C-alpha cells in the first residue's frame, strides 16, 4: 500500500509548473503515487511520452459524466479546472483506495521538504486544511478568498472524509464562480471548505508555517537557509505556493501579477530556485517537444509588478 495518493489537475497552460512540482515530489516524497487529470490532450500526449515513476495519467473522458459535461458547458475553462479538483480527488479515493492518505495538490506548488510531515502532525485526522495566515497587506482578502487555501487539501480515507470530499465535489459541479462572491462567501472551489471544522469531526488545520507558505503570508516570517534547508522563523519550509507567477519565456518571469515581493531573501532563497527548475523544464520541453507552444504569457499583457530574468 502506498503512503500517499496525490491528485492534481493539469492544463496545457500549467504544464511547466506541474513538471517543476512533480520533480520536487520526486526529490522529497516517498511511497506515493501522483494521479494526474489531463485537462487537455496535449498534456496527456507529453506526459505519457516521458517515463516518469509514480505517475498515473487520467484523461477527462474517463471521469466526465452527464453532470460534469453540463458544468463544462456553463462555465469558463479555468472555472471548470477548479471544479475538477474535488471531483478528481473524490474519483481517486473511490477507485484507488489503497493508500494511507490522500491530497489534492495545485500544479503551482513546489516541495522543499517531505509532505509526510503534514500528515504526521495529526495522523488520526480525517481532513487536513491550510489556513491562509494572511500578512497585514492581505488581511482584507479573508472576506474575498476565505480562511483556507485549497491549493492543498488532504485527508485520510474514512467515512468523514468521503462525505466531505463528495459534498465539496457536488457543490463545485453546481456552482464554481471564477469571480469572488463575498456576500455568498464563495470563490471558485475554495470557500466551500470553510465550514468543515464546524461540520465534520477530526478536521486538522496544519500548524506548521512551512505548509503552504505563499506571498500572502511570507512577510510574516524571517527567511533563512541552514544546511541546505530553507527555514521560516527557524521552521522548515515544506512547500511553497507560487500563486500568480507568470512565465514570459524560458528565462523571464513575473513573480506575481498582483503583488511585488520586497524581501530579497524570499526572492533569492525561494523564488530563484523554483525559476531555475521551471527554466530547466521549459528547456527540456523545447528540445523534445518543440511543437508545444503553450504556457507562456505575453509580456505586454502582464502587469509590471515584479519581472525577473534568469541568466541564460
């Protein structure tokens, strides 16, 4: 039995980020399978051609039923991909149950440590959530994006988690707004999990500040490096969520389209290594899959918030 079954949804616009995330799992995680729902044929064709270990590919038509196809027809593709997050996690929990723990991972996560530490905080919990821990600049966003971030949602397969994930999936199929709806406390798939601590038993809010660190909370912490390990206030960084990052070319990026990161330690210790991994993935794709043209943003269309150029 695998320790972990991770799930992710990958479109052609996020393939490079997925490749970076997958490489970070290969380096830091053990005893896992990563189930990849390919949102485009191009994604399936590329990943299928690469001999990755621990990867299981699933195509959309394998999971799309009448309800999903109806949802697909009434929302933008981006919103449909958000809809698929709990749907695919639910699917894997139902049909591939032989793991101790399960988790959805957004494609723009990157692991700096072993994800086993996340579940080790409370091994008997049914559901695992990460609090946004918003820094002062982002405190108003609690009313928009909610308390918890669903870039990572973990669970142990039991009656509680099966009920919660199934309900989450059904709610997203019914309505998954691309634009926030503060009065209804809705934003994509994210705010549906907000009532879990009150509704379900054994919900664990991850305590480590190294879990789901991101630009909305990173200014809360002092970033240092010791013995090859990145620390936030002396706590090991487990994974970082590179929200809002745009890829302009193999060597040019915008670190976030909606925020400028002031702390140079954050840029040099966290962002720079990730960009190098992205650049390597792009280089490999350009060499072996020269016909793949997606995943880049037009520089003129990206807000001038924080452009960053790697040495070629």
